[in-house]
C-alpha cells in the first residue's frame, strides 16, 4: 500500500515518510545515549562551521561588541552599569551562561538568562526591562554567553529544578500541531537523517544566542523554539511563557556536559 | 551613525608580504524586494560602496548590490609596503556612512 | 476498511504535500517578494555586456569557489580568484559577479589597485533560488575572462512565521 503513494514534491515525500514512521512510534521516544550526543555544529556544512570558527568572520561577534558596550553603559534611575557591580565580565560572568536557566528564589521557579538580565535591570539599575529579540538584549546575552565559551553546560538538576525539567521533557515528547509530531520524534529518534535535503540535528541549545543564516541576525533560543513550533504547524508559546523556559531548561539538561559555543552560527 | 564593524588586519608584516584583510560590518542590507507584514514593499536599505586606503592611497574598492548578504563580510589582499594606517570607508542608502582604521607595522 | 484508509492517506498526503510546498513558498517569499521582476539569463547577459562591451568573453583564469549545495540562500560564502602575477604590466583591474535568478542580475564589482598582491576576494551573497553565477575578470591588457558555477539552494526545513 505504501509503495503506491507518490508525491510530485520530494520534500513532501520526506515529511510524509517521517510522519508515517512517527505514527508507529511510542509517545515517549528514547533519549539519546549521553555518549552519542553531538553539537548541532557537527551537522553543518564546512563553510558554515568556518563562519563560526573565525571571530573576525562570525556576524554574531558584532552582537558581542554591542553587548560589551552595554555592559559598561550607565543606565536607569540608579545610574549604574553592569560593570559597576560585576566589574570585568570576563571573570565575573565566567560559567554563568552555562548554568542557565537557573532557579530564582524570588520567582519560585527557574528563569532564563534574558529574564535574569531584566531582573537586574529592574531591581538594581531601576531601568526598564529590555524587549525580547531587541538588539540590546541579544547583544548582552551574546556577550555573557561568550564568557562561557568552551565550558560544559551545567544546569542544576536538584529537588527545586526537577519538576520543571520534567515539565520541559513532557513538552518535548508531546505530539503537537497539525502534523501531530513531537520534537523527540525528529531530534531524539531521527537525528542524522535528512529532511528536505538538510540533516536533522539533535537540537542542542549550546550555541545560543545564535546568528541564524535564515534570520540574518542574532536570535534567542526562545525565538528558535517558536520557529520550530510554527514549522511543526503548532501554536508557538509567547515570548517569556513559562513553557518556553521549561523547554529551555530541559534542553540544557539534555545537553549537559556539551561545550558552550555561543555565539554560534546556524543555517 | 556608527555601525559596529570588525576589522582584521595583521598588526605586523614583512615588507613585500601579501597580507589578508578581513572586514565585517553590521548592516541589514534590506534588498527592497521583500514584502512586509502590511503588504507593502520594505524599502531598500543597503551599503553601496566600500573603499580601502593604505596611507591614503586607494588599494581596493567594491560596489555592493542587494545581493550581498546582511552584515557584509569582505576579505581581500594587499602588499605590505610601509608602516602606517589602513583605513576603511562604507557608504550606502539614506546617507549611511561608516569609517574604521587599523594600524600596521611593516619591517 | 482498506478503501477508507487509502482515502484518509490520500487527503493527508495532499495536505502534507501542499504544506511542504507552502513551506517552500513562504521561505522563498522572505528573500524574493515579487515573481514579476526577476533576473533571467537574458538580463544577466545584458548586465555582463555592460561590462564587457563587444570584447570576447573567454573562459579561464578565473575560479569561483562556492558550495555546490548551500544550507541557506540568505548567506552564501563566495570566493573568486584570478590567476595573475599582479604586476604593473599584467594585472587584474576588476572582477564583476552576476547571477541569473535573483530580482536583479548584479552581485558585486571589485576593483584592484597596483598594490593588491592577489586578485582574489571573499564575501557572502544572497541567492534566491538554485541558479548559475558568473564571474568576469577584466585584465590590464583589455581582455575579459570568466568562470561560472551552478549552485543548489535548499531552505531550512522549519519555516518561521513573519511575525
């Protein structure tokens, strides 16, 4: 029966084949064994990797320069800069991005790096929070994430964070959208295979914020997750939604031990 | 308006050595062919020319079109002749103008 | 039962195929909006003629280095180099690059001075579709040389909404 089904578009063929394959799989797909996990970097072409490897060719580094300037800029009613409290980011922020999302006692739940920056802005600088995907917020997160480059991802998985990791895992494994597929079906079960000519990566967040060629700019992990969900024809969660943060936390936990690469370049 | 730019020029070179210069500048390079959310064409906004001088003398020039990718990246070569300054100038739509320079020591 | 299942598959098949085609359409729309104004091999030829005039365009000396299959048409790495001693007597004055399927046929024009050392440059370009690109080098003796390359442009599988 399946043999007789034919598409004019080979892309449609690929998506249909995966959807049919996915239809027969159990809902909780198997996690990738720790030793088999690879950064999405390894699924890119040589030229894209070269773009990431050269700091004078990586467009994400332009955002890092913006972030460095913002780190030193006095702002808000308190007239303070990040540097006034945190001094040199190269030492004080080392390893920080590799630990986020992190539990916030004030919020009673984990928050991501963008939310943590905004918490500092409102509480300490008495300044307005920066908008998601704004040049400022992306620049600052890129600058901070750079200070963790080469370090292994190390989000806390303890009694406080476990319920949120579990919530993120549930979203990752849940079938959603018009195609009724879960993230896991592609990224846990079919990574390395081709979809519409492009290899399916494992989907690790170790390069964020990334310079995505599709966006022609830096973008956050939440932006990428929203893209994924629209691509799956599912309703994306709003920027800042707790579901996005739970997913970010689960993805970082799933990528534990992988080295940070931000600002990465991705297709 | 100063746009962020990243320049890579070797700090030192031997006289007569061919050196590679890398330039990267932040700019949206809006082609003028995209349709915005309201259905209207987003107006063109691109860098149109790039010029490089070495101790005041032009060594390289380029004309960009809308087909150049956002955040234009451009690398080229020159012969290291004398110690001095290598200067870069970008100009574009809506009066866009940016300038950078880098010192070089030639022995 | 088999008939119903076959019918279900048929409608789901059409839906998926159309979704996939729509995905392709949306992605391309973010790079090229109007189907009406597009370069064609003819406009590319006209743009080349503006540079070359009546002189013959020979194949050789020029080398285009571009990935045969690009991951995203928004940012395609391109290197063009010309085999030339770059002396005062014998050098490359300019390299012009053209495309055949973007909305307009020009890509970039670079001009070398006597101190260039090497007639080569690298940049990143936008390609709206799988197509041919041509690089034309203008030499100091007035001759024109060219190289061409075919590039296949794929798009990212998951397409972003414009919001």
